[in-house]
C-alpha cells in the first residue's frame, strides 16, 4: 500500500508543534529527527524533514503529498498547491518596524524609504496596494540590524512578542498580515492517498475541537436545571442524572474554552455546586 508523504520543517519554529500534532493524532514514529526521513509505525505515513522554504516546492512536485508550513511562506513563493487546513499554531504577524526614536503617523510617510526584509514579495504586493514606491533590501536573516548599520530606514519582518524588535531599538508601526501554520497538499493526489489524507484530517479535527472545549460536571437543584441547561447546551444537549440527595441532579456537558470563567461565574449564580472541569483528549462531533 502506498504511504502518504508529509514534509515537515526539520528544525525551527514549526517543527515541534508539527510533530506534536501528529503525535496527538495517535501516530507513532521514531523520536528525534536526526534522520531526514522517518516512517510512522502505526499509519502508512512517511515524514520528510526539510527547510521550511523548500516544502511548497516539494509538495508541488509531489515529492511530498502534503506539508506543514507558515502561511507567510506560501504567500512569499506562491505554488500550485492547496491549503487544506489552518492549524492554529506558530501564529505570528508580519509587520513594518522603524527605529524607536522616530515617528510614523501615516504609512504614506514610508514612501521612497529603504526597507530590509526576507519577504520581498509580500512587501512588494503591500506597497503596490498602497501606491508606495520603495527600494527593498533582501536579506536572508538578521533583518533587525539593518537600520542600525545604515542598510535600511525600516524593516519588514515576522513579529511574535516584539521582544526581538525592542532589543534591536525598533518599534512595530504597521501590521501587514497575520500568519499561522497551514496544512498544504498537492492538488492531484491519487485516490488511495486522498483516503489517507482524509483519515488524518478527521484526526486533526478531533484533536483541535477537543482543545476548544472542556468537559464539565456539576450538581444543581432540579428547579435550576432548565437555566443551567441553557447555559451549557453541550454538543447536543447535556446528560442529567439524579443524585442520591432528593431534588438534586448531576449535569454533564462541554463548556467552550473561550468564555470558560464567565460561564462558571454565571453557573454558580444559578445555583451550581461541586463543579469539575476536565480536559478533553479528542472530540468527534
Ligand atoms: P528554516 O531553517 O527551516 O528555513 P526559518 O529560520 O526560515 O527555518 P523559522 O524561524 O523556524 O524559519 O520560522 C518558521 C515559520 O514559523 C515562519 O515562516 C513563521 O510562519 C513561523 N514563525 C516564525 N517566527 C515565529 C515566532 N516568533 N512565533 C511564532 N511563529 C513564528
Ligand atoms: Mg526558512
């Protein structure tokens, strides 16, 4: 049977999260990625470890069937590949930054300035959209030092916490795009590989849905059950079991991670007691 081949970043900001996602999907493979190819022992999957910039090309050429990359990589070097799923990790933004002692009130003030970046295509498209004309200095790394050594007036780079900018005397002035890890695929997969990809996607959804919810158990007086059920509709509707204590019940449901604490406050006000909140490992709707 043919194996599905997935390309992952060998080492960097995507590697660990990508491998963790596969592990959470129940895939077992040898630890450590000192080798460039590894095979899962319990799923027909082969992992190729590559530089992230090369992954779109490998997927386009069908050396790999699918791959995990940052969205920014695909925008920088567009290829004939499909984005199959947004994965929600390795989130960052691509922003313009200037020396911190300077002011920028309008993006138009950057017109004619020299900007250093490793992402010239994204930046060029942005300038084109804004009607700006700039010279772009393309650097493959250490972009943050360009203004202090006189190579550029500003930079365009990946920002996550902003600490790298600050430690290089820069400040973020304009966000051009957000980015997160995406699963990409070759658009012409054979049927047997599509079956494997769909199996993997099913598992990814189960893992990612589980992260958005917690399992909740609570006790409540029967006359409050309707109010509480409205607060916790669950996937379909909550389970309610009678307690040994007369006129009391135990209610089991799921609670969204997003407004967890506000909902807990409201549940307590409605008379809920003995609340237990547990993590969910996998969730299949
Ligand atoms: P490679 O050696 O594979 O070419 P790289 O140095 O080009 O690696 P990384 O810095 O590991 O790339 O970043 C890989 C991807 O992770 C980026 O394209 C981006 O999508 C995302 N990323 C980069 N920096 C951060 C960050 N600080 N926080 C979160 N995600 C980030
Ligand atoms: Mg790279």
